[in-house]
C-alpha cells in the first residue's frame, strides 16, 4: 500500500518497494492496531466492519429482550461490550 492520495504514484513505485530482497506487492487496504485503512487513506471498510459488529450485538439483545427484565438486559449488554 502506498500512502498517497495521488493516483499517479501507484504505477510509479509498483515493484520497487523491497524488504529483504523481496518485492512487496501493493495492497488495497491494511489493518494496523485494529483499524483498517485503504489506499485512499479512508476508513470505509473499518466503519462497515464496526457497524456490522454493532448490528449483530443489537440483534442479539433484541432477541433476548423479551426473556429478561431491565437489569438482565443491562447485564447482557455490558458483558457483550
């Protein structure tokens, strides 16, 4: 992945980045410290993954809400975070 907003940079350095004699391929996105950043320095993929995870948690809470009282729902919510 080249960290640049210029589309002209990618072809200029393709195959020239090396580590221990091996050419490094360009990547569309990387994940570092739990955050996904794409080659345009945007967080679209990361935001989509976090939203999907939150959606799964909320749907699980909604399914259990009918079986629990308010204290049970809060306990379940805090354990899922």
